């Protein structure tokens, strides 16, 4: 992640060795009490992190939780832009990110300087940015959206108002098609959601003809056209909980399957195959977080996310607009 995009983050040296006798679940629980800390985790985290978290959710849910928390310390088991968003919403609270290298390919695809030039080339456009972007990119935006609320928010923008949608071109294209609403798209994409193999999904469907295909809108259209349901991560979870179907092909980062199995232990879930050699679609950035790193960041109160106040204020406005319009 580029230096300008990472904001200011204090990152003193952290001991890498941990006493093997420590029960990390107990230690993290103890530190949460001592620090009055809340542990927020994204659905794409490893199962043990999801299980120890105070709240597990998608980007919209985590933003809402960050805005409402009464904790003094927010520990974010996610990626950099998520922790930044928590800090934007909570300037007086300490926000910790277990691994500063837990970035986001989508956020990195939209550097603020290049995005500012792109906006200048399209005067008069409302700038709608997906929450998967840096604080600096948020600060250039008029409204922030998530995959859970993008359709609802774009519907509220007058039909004669031209729109720039960034940074995910696939989510933007999905919204354009669904609403029949032209938008200017920034050409960014999520490295996880574009690796799914249409051919392998069709083959998996042949082997499991009763399985419904559920997909995240960050996927490419060639994959989405096979989906029985398209939605945000939380929408996919809700769909499998309410559907009478017993089998599902899950076309998103497979971390969500842990929650699906917990909610629906009698159902079967098949992670969609990728077209890479390993056939996997895990987010390497999300998986940088571990129980050991969570323990160390709480113990050492670092790495900490900090933001320039002027940048924070500018990035806050489109987030608040999102929360109001949601």
C-alpha cells in the first residue's frame, strides 16, 4: 500500500515471540476487559477470530458498529481501510489494526491523486465511492456506499444527476444494469472476486444440480449471470438462512462459510473454485490477521491508526451521508 494511502500509523517494534503456555482466547478476553476494548471482525477472517470477536459483520455492519461503540479501544480484525473508517468515526478512541500490511487490492487500485484527476475530467458529477477505499479517496467523495446499500443510495440520486462510481467497476456495472442508470466507472477491481472460474462454477453446478449459486456483486458479470442470488456478504448469509434450499455454491471469499455453517449446520456449502493454480479465492490481506497478532497489538497498544484531522473531517462527511441515506 502506498505511503500516502496508509495515513499515519504508529508502529513500534513488537516482540514476535509469545509464551506457548498462554491461552490466547483467555488473554484476549482479559485485555478486552482491561482496555474496555471491542473486537470487530469481518466475515472474511479466520474462524477462530470470528469466534472470539464481539461483533462479526460486513463493511456496512462494521461501520455502524464502529459508529455506535462505547468502547475506549477498537481492535479491527479486518483490513486497513476498515480500521481507517473506524478512526474517522471515532477520533477520540484508539483504533488498533493487528497487521498494518493487511491492505486491500481494491483500495490500492484507486490512489487519491489519480482519482482527483479523474474527477476533474468529469465536472458536475456526484462522486459515489465504495467504502473499500482509503481515507484520502473518501475525502474526495460525496457519498460512500457499501455493497449492502449501494443500490438503495444510488436510487436516491436524481436521475438527471451524472455519477462517478469508484473504485469497483464490477459493483458499479451491476448497479448500472440493475437500475438502468448510466455511471462513469473508475476501473478498479477486487483481486479476490475476479479470480472465480465460470467454467469451474458450471462444472460444480453439474455435480450438485440442487445447489443454488449465491454471489457477491464484486464478481464479474460472466460469473454473476449464473447466480440465483446476488448480494453483499451479509445478504448472502441472510439468504442461505431463509432459503429452503439445502445446498449452495458460494461465490465470494470463503471466510463467510464459517458463519453459514454455524447458522445452518444442516446445509451444505461449496466454495466456488478460482481459475488460479491453487483453485482458492482467499483474501491474503484478510488472512494476515491472527490470534497472535491480535493479542500482541492489544498488549502493546500498537499498531495504532491515526489520521490528520483535516483529512478525517473531509472523509467523515460522505460516510455520514451514507449512514443517513441507509
